[in-house]
């Protein structure tokens, strides 16, 4: 059985979050329905596809580096 969007995702759709911060705010993306969701579920409530939790673009992934400490 293939996935299909049933329109339920429009109830869970999130608005007004900057693109670069969506994953940092804990939002998840459904590639099939093409919406951002604010849910704790692993799968989309609409089409049951697995939600993306990480950016596909490695350049935009923000890494936190600790500054080197000066040896005395």
C-alpha cells in the first residue's frame, strides 16, 4: 500500500518559523505532504511516512564547537 496525503496534516501545520531554525525548534518535515509539523510522533499523522528530523543539506547543519582553551 502506497502513502497518500489525506489532508489531516493541515491541522498540524506550523506557520511563521525562520527556515534556518526549523529543526532547532523541534519541527519535523513530511516529505510526502510537504509540510512542517510540530509533533512528537515519528510518523506523519496524515500519510504515515517517517518524518525528517535533520537537514539534508550538510552546509546548513550548525555544529557547536568549544573554543580551545589556552594552556598556561
